[in-house]
C-alpha cells in the first residue's frame, strides 16, 4: 500500500486545533470579564457606611504585592487580633481617629521597633499592626501583665515601677528646668530627677522608631502619673544615633500630659493633635551637640 502524502489532506488539522484553542480562550476572557463586572455590581458596599480608616486599610492591603504560592494563610498575629476584637465587648481606649494617627506612621515604618508605655486592650492591635516588627510594652501592674500573658503570650511586656505621684507634678516640672535635665545621653546615668533609670536594659539600647506614652495611670493625686514616662520617652528619642522618632502622648486633655509633653517633647516638634492624642517627631540630638533642647 502506498502512503498518502500530507498534501492530499483537504483540511490542515494543526490549524483547526489552533483555531479551537483561540476561540476557547476568547470565550473564557469574555465570561471572566462579564462575571467580574457582575460581581462588582452585586457586592459593592456604599462608601458612606465604611469608616475611612477601615477603607484605607483595605486599600493598602489591595496595593500590596501578591504573596508567593506558599503564602496560603494570614499571619497568626492578624488572625488572633481579628478573633479577639470581633468577639470582645471591650474596645481600645483610643478613638478610631486617634488610632489612625499612629496607624498611618506604622503603615510607613513597619516592620519597626515600637515602644509602648502601657499594656491595655489595644496592645494586641498595636502588635498586629507592626507585623514582623518588635513591639514592647512597659506596664506598672504585675497582676495585669500576668493576666494578659495568659491570654496573649506572644506579646512582649515588662514590669516597671514608678516612684513619682501626680501631686508632685509641679515640683518635678521645676526640677526638669535644671541643666542636668537637658543633657542628652543614656537616661540610666542621668542626674535628672525625672529620668527613669530602672527600665530593662534593652529599652535604652534599642533604637525605637515609634514610642507611645499611654501609661502609667494618672487619674488621681496618688497615681504615678506620666511625668517621668514623657520625659524619658523624649530623651530616648533625642539619644538615638541618627534619624528621628515618632512619639505619641495620649490623654493630653489632662494637665500633666498637656504640660509635660509640651515642655519635654516640645511644641516645635509637634506634628499634629487629634482628640486626646499628640504626635511629635523628635530628631536625634547626638549628631549636633549644639542643638537646643527645643527648636
């Protein structure tokens, strides 16, 4: 039997196969486009019912590069924060407007080093927002630390003691005007009465990108007050080798927080105030020994 040559086929099967693939591909594209447009119509939520801070967060998530094929789960810290805040009836002490000020800086700097004076209902949130960074909490109440550690063992917290009282604020303000309180250096070795010298060594030796002062308690004359915490936070920021630190002070509606933040973090370094929260951006003073304490 003689073999037939390819020229004798009336139709080229290769071209038919290619044509079928092209048509199938075009049908898929059309269907996907049609389906996507329908989904957008069906699931669009009016912007007016979404808080701006929340919508901004989702917009930032959408702009993040796609993760690798092995990235199939959300980070455990996010998962735990979502479960906690969606099931808890206790909300953070700060308003969403106040929280958004710090969140916006974390969006720019995280993962970073974040030091927080205070361990509260918002601690899990701050740790989650600084994903892959280091967030350290300093707390005066040992029993509260034990309670939080039992629920959220992943949070890094340390017990600190304060030897001041709110009723001493005026005398401490006068002491803070002394020359020894304007010398930039390690506050462990400071002669200033306001300096906290008993914090964990790592607090003094770490370069902090953000510092939040939301503790200790200051609601009564016998409470420790935030005089020393505010002063020390400002000095830690000045003592970094280079760059600047974003520092936040909460409850500035109270006299101590208002006066001490303006005096020792300086009005000239204040970026903005939202509600009871003040945001300061304090530069390093070590690169210029002649830099004045306040601008």
